[in-house]
C-alpha cells in the first residue's frame, strides 16, 4: 500500500474514532431528537439488591458499608449483599460486625476458594431478593441519591440497564495518572450521554450500574470484564442501556503510573476476549447499536492504536507542505506527551501537558493488552491495584 494511502486511511480512522464519532452523535441528537424518553419519577422505589463483590478489602469495607447504609432510599426496599470469596483478611469480620446491627439489611456470602468475580456473582445472583441488582465496587463511594436516580429509569419497560457516572478524585503521586484519568472520564461521560440519547450506552463501568435481575445471564468463566459483557448481552435482548449522570461513584485514581498501566493492560486484554465472544451483535437487527459498538469499541480498542503508529510511520515517508505540517503537529504532540511524563509527579497548573501523555499511555496499554490476548495471558482472577480511599 502506498504511504500516501496509508497516511490518509490512518488519519481518517484516528480522527473519526476520537473526534468525529462524538460530534456525529451530538449532531444527530440535536437534529432528530432521537432518544426514547420516559418521564422519570423518583417515587419509584422497587426492591433492589446492591451487590458488592470484593476480595481482601479490609481497608475499604467499613467505609463502603457506611456509605451504603446512608443512601436516601427506603430501608425496607433495598438490601446490601457482599460476596467475598477467598478473602482471608479482616473483611468478613468487619461485615459480620455490621450484620449484627442490621441483620435484615446486610448479607454476606463467602466460600474459601477464590475463582474470580464472575464466578462469585453467578453463584449468588439467584439468592438476591431484589427485582433489580445494582453492581458497585468496594473502593468507591456512591452519592446518597444514586438508587433513586438509577431505579427511576426502570419504570420504562424498555430499559434493561442503567449506567451510573464514574468520577475520579484527582490525587496521587503521579499527577499525570490522576489528572489524565479524570479528564478521560469526562470525555467518556460525554460519549455515554450522546450514546444513551441516540440509542443505548455501549457498556457499563463496574463501579456503578444496575440491571433487571430477570435479564441476567451467567457470565462465562473465560470473560474477565463481566460488567461490559453483561450490559452488552442485555442490550442484545432488545433492551436499552441508559446513562444516568446524577447517580455516580467516586474513587481515587491508581496511586502510580505502574499500577494504572497494569490495570488498563488487564482491562484491554479482557476486552478483546469479550469482543470476539459477542458475535451475536453482527446482525442487521442490531444495526443502530452495531454502529455505536464498532465506533466506540472496535475502532477505539482495535483500530485506532495501530492507526496511530501507521500514521506516524507513513508521515515520515511523505514530503510536501501539508504532510510536513501534519508531521510537525505529531512531533509536537509526542513532545508534549514526553513533558507530561517527565513532570508527571509535579504540581502544575498546565494540565494540558497530561492530556497527550495519557492519550499515548492508554493506547500503549491497549497494544500491550492485545499482545496479552493473542498470547493467551488473560487472567480472570485479577490482582488489585493500589488506590486511596474514596
């Protein structure tokens, strides 16, 4: 393939993935007002189960329990369920202390063998009392109105999943991690809102999302990002995944660049495994959602990281005024990314330094995750990364 063709193909793919896709959704939503709307009522309070799967979380578990006990939702309309398979620290003893105080509100399921989060969830899902299940991570804090805002959408019988907002507290030794991740999730939130208005949000973060329990499908043992897989399966059953920014989970970013890279690489590896498992989506009956899925997941996770590399390589082999300008912009972008890396631990008001670095950092993690995937190094039992308390 000629370098000029490779250059233009790569440039178009990169710009579409990171710029034009979001702009196209925004324009369609403005012109056609496409979202399927339903008038929400915060008085809708069905029986709900909050499920927290955790492993050795003695540093976070008490704060998590207190957080969930203080939700603005009728006490007789929700239960707090912990599944702690394999935990061998003080996690269970702390939970049991609170069960003594709230025997009908808090439940604990435990087995000594650790087989991964999805195995634990599959094991207890039918034991839950609620018609709806809210999945929440232990190291996050959710706002007190979360349940009300999540449940309000389920008055619409076409809604199968409600995705909450993820907010990152900007702190950490590597400022590039916390600032970069925080800005990344602001961009993600914009996309989720546009996708939800257009048709349906693509995927749900494990920090906070809710489903109709009747739509739950057991997650295969080979799948390591069960939140994304589960929400996708429900949409493929012709239900919508609605984004609700007023229900949010707050957490600190990873403490170090190394931890964040390990986490993103692990997620990427699991994502590729999930993508090849979702063959049902490639059907004309899912055409509207397929457009979103290819744009948000296939292009961003598979295509764009490779296109970025090919764009630079092809540009280096082309001459002319336009190509020189684009090459200069690329070099400047990578130079700013390098500065962001070099000053990653500094306190600076020039936050723009972190954006190019975090962008390159994320795409490199995707490439590393792809290597793990094709090398069959994906592990469904993940190691925790270090985070501050939310």
